[in-house]
């Protein structure tokens, strides 16, 4: 599998080349997950395990290095749309914790980086769907927090 590190070596350092090799090694397992029998939830769980085993969740937790993340997404684009989608979302849940979370919340970030926990991002209401402008819920400070 050809990745951008092959075509554009001037844009990548040694760490990216090492990551590209790790990605190529993980690709067959991630591709196999896309073809597993069973229900959608079982395939999702298998994809999460494969991403965790490959150490890819660490790319979306904490300080994100965009070229590394792009290489991972590039490889996943070849082998598994399911895994690509799953990898895309945890950063939306962990980035706010890394930026503004409490010490207790930040202490949980390593579990997300290992894939022991998977962060999510939800944005919906019955009348709004995912239309942010139509959402009615508002956060209001109160004495309890």
C-alpha cells in the first residue's frame, strides 16, 4: 500500500515513516474487520479493538499531530471505512477534555489513547437532529456548577 510518505518524502520525518510502516502492518487486520460476519455492533467492536491494538487512538487524543493523523486516515481509507469513521470521532470527545477538563478528567485521557475507553460526541435533539442552530438546550450556570 502506497502512502503519502512514499510520494512526498520531503513532507515527512523519520517518525512519520515509522508510523507508515506500523500502519501497513495493521492494515490487513483492519481490512479483515470490515468483512466480519455478524451484526453492525459486533463489527464496530472488532474495529475498535483492531484500532486499539494498532495504537491508533493515541493519534487523536491529546496533542494531535496532523500529518500522523492524515497518514492513519489515508491507510484506513484504503482498508476500512468503518474503522476510519470510528477513529474520526474520539478526538471530538477528548479534545475538549485536554483543553479545559479537570485534572480528574485529564487523568482519563491515557485510557482513551489506549482504546480502553472510546470518547464520543453527541449533538442532537428530537426537533433539531444535528442542526446546531436549531438546538434548544442551553447550559446555564447555577450554584451547583
